[in-house]
C-alpha cells in the first residue's frame, strides 16, 4: 500500500510542478519543493517495495524509524495547514482604526497579481469603513522599479481612496518588518492626534468635564488569504493585541503551492521566535 501511495504522490507532485511552471513560469519561488518531494516519495516507494521483497536485508528498526518520521512530519504539516486555512477563512471586521496593507512584488510592467488582489480588497474595505486609515507597508527590492508602498499608494488613489486615509511605510523588507515598522507609524500618528487634541482642549474655557480613557486601537492586517495566520501571529508577538485579519483572494491554481510554502515560513518564524 505504501508503495502505491508514495508512487502516486510522486507523480502528482511532478504533474503539479509542470502545471504551475507552465502557468506562472520558472520564477515561482519555492517551486523546487515539488521536484524534491517527488524524488523523496519516489525513494520511499522504491524502498518500500524493496523491503517487502527482501525483508531479511533490513533490520526492523529502519522501516519503523522511516514510518515514524513520515507520520510525524505529516501530522505537523496538517496541523499547520489547518491553522493557515482557518486564517484564510477569517471574516472582515468593519470600522477598524487602522489597516496595515502588506506589500507584495512590484514588477517592471506593474504590480503583481497577488498585490492587486490585496489592493482590490483594500478598496472594497475602504468603501465599507470610511473612517479607517490604511498603512501601506513595503520597501523596494533589488529588482523592483519603486517601493511597494508607493505602488500601492498610486493604485489606491487611482481607485478612489482619498490620500488623507493613506500613509506609506516604504522601508520594510519582510513580514516581521512590515508589522514592526507599521506599528511605529501608527504610534507616531496617534501621538500627533493626542497632541492636537490636547492643544484644542486647552483652547476651551475651563469648566467641569469628565475625562474617560481612550478605547484600545483596533488594527487590521490585510494580506493574501494564505498569509493571514502568520501575519496576525507575528503582530500579536509584537504586542498588537486587538488585531484582526483581513483576507484577500489568492490565485486558485497556485493556492496549494502557496500554502505549502507558507507552512515552511510558519515553522521558520516559529523557530526564530517571531510568532
């Protein structure tokens, strides 16, 4: 049974690699995973068949150890993917104070499809929540013609979002930096707002009044559906407690690949203490 399962899995991995390569070209990051997975599953299929035909040539601990590692890896992978899917299925929370829009690739011919989906979601959200301020977060990579923040600003302006509701954060180069730098921008904006409110209050004639505590800021993180879980977990690790994920659509054909790649990113950030 294992021989057939591993063999079919190897074939499907190669087939999917061919499909995404034809669909999106050789520039798809992490696509080598599917070739490596096919090779690994092919070895497992061959090893399983060989052990079955020559049972006395291998000690019992070897196949038991291999199966234990495979099952453990599969359980971890499935657990992480469930969390990713739950993040992708999150519903929008309207009326947030700030929404951090995470950047994505900007190509010479224009914004990538992934970034366009995020920005279209931002336009949709802005119409439902007219008081929300958007923090556009993304720096400039070596092969990008401009910062992701600038490209996002131009797209949103051209699609009817007022410039007064847009603030650029053009320095970040990763999800961790997206959140950290955007948090600093929000803190600066809030300090300016408090200072302005204080000055206005000083101009009012003295008299009895009741001062109440400000409500905690509600902050959203808008990103691609597969990315919501990791982004919100990183935000909570950085001290943003009242955080809400906003899920933008992902490319249907690339979605399985993106989820597998995101699983690796989740495990890496977890090991590095980012989430």
